[in-house]
C-alpha cells in the first residue's frame, strides 16, 4: 500500500477507532496492515443515523446532506466544517488546474439541497474567488430557455453542471438560434458522452471537463488530454482490488484522507477503475484514474440519478409478490430526460386487477430510492410500468434483466 | 455590521459606498456629506431593476454570489453578495436565533430552495453561524422524500416559506419540532394558527426583503424585533406628505449596513408598517416594527410573489408599443391572469405571453405545473 500522506492516514484510522461500524468489521487498526483491512461499503451510513449522530461527535457536525437510500430511510451524509472546507479546497485546486480563476464567472447548475453536488461546487468556486450564479438544474425546455437567456445576459463564461442539464441548454440554444456564451463546462454526476462533448466543441467552441465525484467524495477532474481524472493522492487514496473486468478495470476502494464525521476508509464506490501514473501531456504530475465501468446492475439515469436493478426489482417483488420476471428498459424521451420502463411478468394463475398492481408497483419503484424519487419529481426521469401475465410457475427463480436502449448511454 | 459607530457615521458610510455603485451610484452623488438625512434621495425598486444587470462590482477581490428575486415591477432583480456580506448577514441571522430562543446545536431543516433565490442559502448560513446543524432541502422533492428526511433527522426547527409549509404540512409533523420559522412571504394569521395546531410548535415569522433583512418575532409574536446596528428604519407618509409619528402607519424605508455590494440607503420598500419603542415583555431591547400590507395596487400572482399592476402595464405598453393594457386576475381552482390589449393580434398575443412568462422563474414553474394560466385577449 502506498500512501503519500501517512500522517493523514494515521489520523483517519484513529478516528475510525471507536466507530461501531469499523469495530465490527476490523480486528486491527494497524496502518501496517492497511491493505488487508476489509473494505467498507455503504452500510457504514446505517451507523450514522440521527440518533447515533446526536450521541457521538454531534458538536462537530455543521451540515447534513443525503445520498440514496429509500425515501423512507434516506442515507445521511454529515459534514463537519473542517472537512467541508477541506473538500472545497481540494476541489478548488482541481478546478484551477483547468483554468478556472478569480476572473471566471460561473453558473452552478447542479442539484442543491439535500444533495451535496451544488453546495460543494459552489464552496470550491468561492475559494477561488469566482463570481457565482447558483442556478440549479434544468428539467424543462421553458426553464432551459429562461436560464440560457440569463447566462448570456450575465456574461457567464463557465458552467458547472450535469450532462442532462447541458443537453437541455444545448437544445434550447440550437432551437432558438441563441448564442451560448460559456466556453468552459465542468460536468459531474453522470458520464459525459463523446457525442455531447463533441457537439459543444463543434457548435459553440466550448470545452468540457468531466469530474469524478460522488456525495461521499470529490475525487478528480479531467485535463485537456481527456484521458482519465487527475486526482491528488494526498487527498484521496485509490486502491484497485480483485480481478480485472472485461475492459481491464478493477474494483476501486477509496480512502478520503480528510473525512471526519464518517471516516471513509477503503470504501467501495461500486466503480471499476484503471490507474495511470505515467506523466500526462498536460504537464500535471498528478496520477489519473480512468473509469472502466460500474458494478453490474447499477444504472445511471438522466440527472445523475444512480439506482440499481436490484433496488428496483426488490421493491417490485415486495409490492407485487406475484411477479416472476422483471425487465427494465431504458430509453431516451428527449435530451436530458430518460424513460424507465419496467415490465413485470406475473406468475400463471393470477386472477386480479392489473390496475391495482400497476399502481402498487409504480409507488414502490418511486420510493425505492431517494435519488430516483427526486428525479421523477423533477421530470428528469419518466416512469412507466407494464404488467403481463405469463406462463411462469409461481415457484422458481425470478429473473431481472436490463435493456439500455438510450441514445446516450450513461 | 459596523458595530460601535454612530448611526450618522454608518449612514454616511453607506452613502459613500452607494455613490460608487455602478447601478444606482448617480442617485447618491453629492450626498456623501449630507447635513440632513432628509436631503438624501430615496432609492426605489425602479433604480435597482432599470439598469443593466451585469455585475455592479467594479473591482472584485473575493468571490461574489449572485442571487435573483423577481421584484414587483416585472423585471428580475439581481442581488449580489460578497463572502464578507454573507458573513455579515449570517451574524444578523444569528441574532435572530437569540430572539427566537432557538437552542444551541438545534437541528434546523431549511426547507427552501438553495439556488437562484438567496433566501435559502442565507438562512442556511445564518443557522450555521448560530452553531446549529443545518439540513438544507429544496422544495421540489416529493412529499415522501421530505417525510423520510424529517423522520430521519428529527429537526427541532423548520425554516421555510408559509406556502411551502402548507404544502408539506402533513409530512412535517414530528414530535421534536420546537420552532417553525417562516419567512419569504406574508404569514397570515390563519396560517399561523393552522401550523401551530398541526405541528405543536410556535410559529415565528422573520421579515425581510431581497434588499435586506428587517427583523424577527420573539416567542410573544408581537411585532418584529430589529437590530439598529444592522438596519435603520424610517417611516414616510404614504401620501408623501408630512412626518410619521410613533404608532402611526407609513411606508417603510430601510437602510441596510451589512451588504457592501448593495449599500441600500433610504430604500422605499412599498410595505405599510408602524413602529413602536414600547419595550417588549420578552426582554429584548429596541424598537419593533409591525407590517400591515403593501402600498399601491398589487396582484398577488401566487404566494410570495406579487406584481405591481401599473408596473406590468407600463412594461407591456413600452415593450410592445401598445395603446392600452388592462389586467384581470381571478383565483378559482387555478390562478388566471387575463391581459386585455389594444391593438390585438396573434403576434402581440405571443409576445405578451412570452414577456409575462419570463418575468420570473417562478411563473414558468407555475405555468408548467398548471397552477397559473395567462390569457391574452383584445379589447
């Protein structure tokens, strides 16, 4: 194990001591055995419920955001001021590496409360000294047109946004033959497709830089060579474990060296990565993390919404126990908006009203994930459920299949 | 806040800053060393919205946040804040928590949009400055999501707009709530009673405008306490003639000391108020202000947003060279704004609809949700 910041790692491990989560999964907190410590996963957040927070370290918590979980048991992500500032400082340095300066006027078109993306980006831009316009997401053509006009009026020259919102703005600009002033676009939350990247370059001479970030951590950002995300090992330790997948990526574990309230140590993000330590043509000496896929069954929908096929299937099986098979179809409705079409096949012999079952399934899917629920409310995702009878027997293994037919695969 | 300086020094300091302001600086030119405050001209909404909306900061040395507010003249207003301004405003909001008797380390659910409009972020920063644990949540989440967040975080304080609390009332019920802090819109007495009954907590209203915070209620709910280190209040006669005495109603005029990028001095708010220096039983010293309504004829397009009729008519007349414009607003199952124009054509109809829809982001959202309909007809 190589850490270029052993002091920070020691501090982090000492914070983990006394944590009921780490006490449960680890037998040792010895830094010498770091690479043999069992990885942590999102179960850690179950140990940071509000009652646990109130009983322990509550004097340090300043803000609480959310990520995933169901609508009824959302996942709390608490921050102290120290780690909030540390995150903002790191993100700011990475933004500055691609040319964002205190002369830059930036619109932050990311989700805000209860999500961390918008506030985190804004805090980083404030550290740099930018002029900042917090504008939120776009999920309709009318709003896109209104905000595009504001962006041009206000002479905004950079955007920090998600690709779905960028698609809306691009569509609005093309349809109204309006200018598009921003020349620097920093994206996060969703995979940035080569198509969208090229369109922004060719039509508006705007350069897109994708970030690699989640609620749990800000990891890195692309440079002009667009070959991986530069990250600072003094801030984030990335380890690759397990066998390679079909494109050579391995399961990534991250350690966020300045995490405090929820110490993230060898945390499995669910992504596969490759790491490149060779010098980059851009001149930055920081290594690069190259994204190489996500865990099987994880879906990224428009708006940066992450949900898994297993979450959807579990909610459906619970709400409609007669379901034997679930097919999940993903299609593009319009730029920036996806259709989540779930088709249930019921076991043979079912006699009853499909309408009630459909309603139950719709509600269950809406509530299976806080992110998805928000995306549905905002109109970034459209949900449809279809029910069929089938000849499948009531017993036997259930099947879940995913068909991604979107024009832009995220 | 310029604590310790005399009021006169602070006002002169504000005027000196205001003279440099690119948007309304000319108004104050020559008044930096005024002999009498009455010689300093009034600032109105027209001064803030009439000029170009590009950054008013001539030289910037730190980050600037730009928020928007819709205004009542049909044009959006931009309200910029430096990091230092936000810190100053946060200190005033920290004082609000003292007046409201909010316990230290309270868990505060700030149920307000954290983007575009400033009120959400400023409230969140204010509570953080007061040492509270802040849970910022935008208002476009579903009820079930908000319910999940409330059940999970068990907030002691909910800070939100009255219309938002009304919308989510059934999912906000939680035994831990001690204070409901309302702001952003006029709080009606019927709403206060409804919220207190449903949530089992005192509802304390905070009064402010986009241009500046004014004050907040204490648990006795009798007027808004304000700190004269942060805001200076005057009342002028609604008909513009003669002084206004204690306990008499007049138009509220504010001068705000905690906002370097918008050094508001003698700003006519359009609100009808009275002021009293009678001490409050809560023990907080200083004057209090009571709000009675608005000056002039307004259409309350939806909660939290009213538009001055004459301003909208003037805007449409000027933009489209119309001979006559009349407005009719009805509120049935949904809100309907009928705009009668002369001359009428389908082109004019489209142009009028476009202008009105783009008055404010809120209008776009209300139309999209089917809660507001705009109809344009010929006379």
